[in-house]
C-alpha cells in the first residue's frame, strides 16, 4: 500500500513538473519576444505578394509560431526557415510541416534570433511588438545585405522608412 501511495505521489509530482515547464517556456517566450499571435490565412497571400521573392532567395520567419507562413512560402515553391524560441511551437510547427509533406522545403528551428545573424537571408518576415522594433531595426541595419527585404506586421521601425504598405503590412528594402 505504501508503494502505491509513493507511486501516486511521484506521478503527481512528475505531472506538476511537466506542467510547470510548459508554462515557464511559454512565459519565457513572451518575455523575450512577442507573444504568439497567428497570422491569419487570408494575410498569407498579402505577405507572399509583398515579398516578391525569387527562387534563389532565402526566406526567414522570425517568431515563426506554428509555421504557417513558412509552409505558405514552401507551398509557393520556396525554401523557408522559421526561428521560434518557444519549444512547444517548434514541435507543433515541424509536425504540421511533416503532415503537409513540406519537410524538404520548410523547417522551424528553436532559435533566439537576438543571438543569431540574419545576414544570409534575403526575405525576412517579423510580427514583432512595439518595444522590440528599435532594437530589431538596429540588428537589421548592421546585419542585412543591400537588397534584403523585411516585411513587418503592424508595428513599424522607428527610423527606417518603409518602401511599400498593404494594410497593416510594411515592406522595407535594405539600401
């Protein structure tokens, strides 16, 4: 009887630890960057059109969430990568990518984009929040090659003038 009680307590403790980790990682991602907000399906085409990507372009979605934009670029024939800090969303995104047979053209990685260079990418999408945009603008100005395109949703960069707007989406081209 004592062994059964011990096993039940151990199981409850294990479940509590798992739930704590689940919420901690979600909170961690929210504190470090933007909380998860889905890109609506109707907006995917707007982003693809603004990007005017070429077949050789390297596409990056910063804060890729469930990978829907990465998959939209892959379905359109591009090789696309997503960076996401939340491990739950990375797993979900890659499961969706596999289930949609897009693993040859799409991938979401667990990455803190503040600690990685974006210099190799030609088209970058970010749905950031206002407080991160000045720092992100500085990062892009330092790292992006001339001609690189950045598409943002709603929150614009404080000093960089956008080249084109479509609703709440803004296209920037690095000069």
